[in-house]
């Protein structure tokens, strides 16, 4: 399919080049007043020759494909130029018959300089135009392949994140639910209700690379309530995002939830020193901020979740994920993407 498209492009370029060179020939004859009788004959000859030389170029392109690109290019140019000379030698007697009004017989020996000169003038122009068309086609093909590879990488990253979240989260959630049922049946039932809601939302449209911000916020609300049941007054989490932004915006799936989970995982939370997490919207960005109360027994955070999120944004939109740590606060910012531009991607 790709080669057929390239051949059509080469044919179109050949026709356009034929008209342009014919126009130049017509203008040249008129400017230098070489006579009117030869005008139409010369224009037609240039047009036909250009088409034939273009055909030779396309044939050499199809013929020489089994070597390296550089060798193929050299073979195309050498063989194409030799065939071009042969073409002029075959057509020159006819051109002489059209142009010449004198009874001078055509001789190959006297026509060789003219044949070489015309070949050196026309062939480089046509072959250069064809090489430009081929180069542009290869660039377009490479861009498409890179886009498909980027898409595949993004899908793999998306699936990898989900695979990381579900087993880890389910293990902790089930352990917590077992503990709650021993202490407080009502709390256990409430936890189970939000766990079911969370899992249902997380499995919905799992193939999409982004989630509508409203759905992501709902997912976070279920997650936050579950954590509030677990930590009670030791955890304070506030999400402030305008409704209009929630409807029109999108973020990579699980991005908000993973950032909130990351804050809870790496920080201590007690009633005397509660963990405070805020999610706010400002000028197209979500700011997720928490007070730093790092757990002393925890090893240096690997921040795999943050690295994963950075890579997903890089593949998806190219936007950065700024992170700051100062004045006892840790802050992460993520770009709100337009939902209509991204929700169809899988």
C-alpha cells in the first residue's frame, strides 16, 4: 500500500515537471526569438521526453531495491542516466525531423554533444525531484511508524499501571476490610460499598488512555472515603475542581488516585499530626499537595508511580509533571487535557 502511494506521488510529480519544463522551453524559444515554427514541436518533444525519463526513473526505483539505500540510489542514478542517453539517441532523429527545415541528414556523431548536453540538463532535474518525493515519503512513513510505536508504548504503560495498582491495592483493601469487620461491622460494610464502587469505576473503559476528570474525581472520592474509614481524623483530603473543568477535562487514568495513594503510602498520619492532602485546579493544571511527614522506617522512595506518570504524560501530550519539595510541603502538578481530543484514543 505504501509503495503504491509513493508511485502515485512520483507519477503526479512527473506530470507536473513535464508541464513546467515544457513551459520553460516555450518561454526560452520566445525570449530568444528562435522562431515560431518550432515552438509547438519543441514543447511537445520536451513534454514527452520528460514523461519518458520520469518513467525510466520510476522503473529504476522499482527495479533496484535489494541493496542498501545508498547503493540503490547510486544504481538508480547511473542506470537511469544511461537509459536517458539511450532515450535521447532514439528520439533525436525524430526531433531533428520535426525541427529541421533543411535537407541535412541526421548524423549520430554530430548529435552526440547535443544529446549529452540535453541529458545532463533534464535528467538531474527530474531525478532530483523524484528523490525529494521519495525522501518526503520516507519521512512521512517514519513519522507514522513513530506515532504507532508511541501509541503502543502508551498502551503498554497504561496497562502496566493498572497491573501495578490492582494487586497491591486489592491486597491492602481486603486486609483492611477483614480488620474492620472484626472491630466495626458497619464500618466494614461502608468500606466494602466504596471498594465495590472503586473497582467498578477502575474497570470501566479500561482500554482508554485517559479518563474524564469527573470520573477520575469520583474514583478518588471512593478511594478517599475508604482511607478515611481506615485513618479517621488522621487524614484530611480536600478536592476542589470546578464542575465545568471536571466535565471538559481529562487526565491519564488513575493519575489522581495514584498521587493521593503515594502521599498516604510515604507519610505518617496520626490524629496529633494529620496528613493533609489538597487537590486544586489553577489555569489548566491540577496541583496535588501534601505536608511532608515521611515515615522514618521507609526506605528511600522509588517513586516508580511518579516516573510512570511522567512517562505517560510524555507519550500522551508531551507535558511535564513538575514536582516541588519546600517549606515542609510536597507538590505535584499535572496538566488537564481536553477530553474531546483524547477520549477516543485507546
